[in-house]
C-alpha cells in the first residue's frame, strides 16, 4: 500500500501548497480522500493513475474539500472506456455533483455511483464496542467512517485492506499427501479443494490464522472528539489536520479545528504508528510551517508535518 500526499494546504490552494488530499494505491487500484480545488493538477503531476481510480471519499462539503471533484471527473472522462466511479460523502454530495455536471454541461463518460453518509445514521453513534460503520467495500478494501466535530457535518475515514489468508504450510500439505501445483494456490487463496482420491481439504488444514492487512486513516477539519481516537486507533499511517500553531490555539477552538499540539497528543494516545500532519493554515509561510515539526516532535516523536508530493509505503505487518 502506498499513500501519495497530493497537497497539505487548508482553506485555499496557495502557490506551492495544494489543498490537502491523499491518494491510496493498493492492489492496482486507487482511492482518493478529499478533492479540493485543483486536486486534479497534483494528481496528474504525481502520475497516480486516473484509470485505476475506483473511489473518491469526501470528508465534508466545504469548498477546500470538494470543489476539485468536477475537475477530476472531467479529467477522467478523457480516457476511453473508463470504469464506474464511486463517490462517498455527506448527504448532498450527489446533488452537488449532478448539478455541476448539468449546469456546466460536463461530458462525463462513465457511470457515477454515490454513497451518502447521514448524520442521523444510528450505526455511527459513539459505541466503543461496536465496529465502525462501513461506507464502501470492494474486493480489496473497506472504508469505515465516523462523524467528527466541525462547523458542518464532517467525517473521518479509516481505509483497511481485507484480511489476508494465513501462511501456507508446505509441511501440513505434504502430510495430507497434497502434491505441489495448482491445489497449493487454491488453498492459499482460501478455497476448499477436492483431491483426486475424493478427500475434501479445507484451507484451515494447511494455512495458519488469517493475517491483518494494512490500515490508514484520514481525519481533517475537526475539534478534539472521542470519535477521532476510534478512527485513528492503531492504524499504520494517519493523516491528521494540524492547522494552527500554539499561538493561535484559541482560534482553533473557535473554528473547531486542531492546534498542532492537540493533533500530536491525540495521535499518540490513539496508538497510530505514524502520523502526518496536513491542512496547514494559509497564514503560515514555509518558515513558519517548519515550526509544526518542532511543536509536534516535542509531544510525540512519530508525528510530523507532511510535504507536498510525499509518498509513504506501508509495509505488510508480517
């Protein structure tokens, strides 16, 4: 799994600082998290792969998180025979998208599927014992979500690869008189097989327990809240907003955002292995932006500021 940080800015795109967006690549497919104004530019510049894009998930309906969606759709329509695309977001995202397509006479050449998340959904109510609700699932990943705390309905996302089959034991297979060949691969893939002598072999007879896939999280535009900890809990990699430096902490509270020190503390307490801070206020120049690393590092050593175009490889845990 590779995460490409397309931008790190908040509120508005600035010269040299595109708006915050992350493209996740795994198994030959791409999943895009947030799509603010101009996102298609770094997407293309970083050679992420538009044909491989399966899903776009938007945290909320503020311009710096959704206004780039029409541009991405139009760029993707330049391809021949583009596959369907799923768009996930708060209630209203389908109306917004279809109205823009109609009013601007955009020619979209592929099917759009929408998943709208409702703040009234009872499955998203705080409950530490229940699993996170699911927004999207395919053959490779599951996208979970929970509402955060912002001035409008805003969600945090957790993208998880599916569990992998357990480690295949050649010794166990040989003891069952299974010859090397196609049957090995079918058992490794979790398939029950029938041997030439009529015996039925289950994958559990030759494979260990299922192994975890890789997990990442994306949370931005929120004040501290319990759901943040649930979304970030023990992920391999988290992208978390760090919008304000300590001297502007009062403004962070007023606008329901996070100060860098709060972000680092929450990331550390959630058990995230590595956390990258994004969504930096446009008031900070590059010199001031470097202070984010100093403030975050003083709280948690595994928390730092992200850089535009940075790539993060998440290795398998075993």
